[in-house]
């Protein structure tokens, strides 16, 4: 799906996958470290497991000069409005759904960045687990 010889990277894939997806790819050594994070474990409104040690607040919308009070509105200061089309709810669990979503958006490569609940791993001291 490259355009004019360029591959399209999506750097906005930063809040997933969920913990139950990640656990399938962890080594035994990595899995053995998870009990220490149990106190930070919770679930999303859809019941997906997350681990949230810290919560980030993005106080400035892109293009705005002044910050806003975004407490209790995760990512509200960063993203603003939502797109017209929602991704499939199992996009992180089913690779075929992810590929369909990427095709719809014209994306060749998704990057997972440490932010949102996923950024909790950057809040610990264990850089190997991170």
C-alpha cells in the first residue's frame, strides 16, 4: 500500500493493545513480574484488562495556545473530536480486523507508543519489562 515509494506509518496507535493481548506475547520471565503490578490492574468500560500506575493529562489541544482543564477527560486536551468511523472493537485481538482498519486508513505500519494506560510500564523502574 506504499504511495509513490513511501510506506505510510501510523504513529497514533498508542493506547493498546490491552493487557490480555500483550500477555500472549510475554516470556515466562516477563510474566513472572506481573504480580507486582496487580494493584494497578483494572478494566475498561468494555471489560478489557489494563494496568494503570499513572494517568497522563494532555492539557493543550493541537494548534491551541492556551491549556485547558482536562482532569477526568483522558486525552480530551490532545485529541478533541472523534472520527466518523470507529475501528472494530476487537482490532487489538484479531489481526485480520487490524489489517482491515489499516487498509481503510491507508496505513502500512502501526507503531505502538508508550502512552495512555500502556505508558504505565514506563512509570516503573524495570526497563527490561518496559
